[in-house]
C-alpha cells in the first residue's frame, strides 16, 4: 500500500502526490465526497486509480494516508 499526500487547492480541487513514483496530479473523481462519507475509488487526471478506505467525514487537508491500487 503506497502512501500519498492529498492537498486541497484554493479553487476547492484536490491534488494527490505519490512520493514513491514522484507523481502529482489533480483528482478527477472521488467515489464518496460528502460531509458524512468520504473516500472510495479515486481517479487522477492521468487515469491512475487508487482506493481510499471510506471514512465518516473528510480529513483535514493536507493529509498523508495509505491507499491501495484500484
């Protein structure tokens, strides 16, 4: 499971940085992005798909978390 760093940009969009691959990109889609459920399948704008275990609330950004491929 790789670690990623997620940041919220000034326009409200999310960016994801994968240190091991030196890859950074905008989050194109996130399966759950509500106040009471956040996470799931995340797709970056280059097509990279990752999975964040769904949480009960969005984290406080920036945040480092473990994800799985998918």
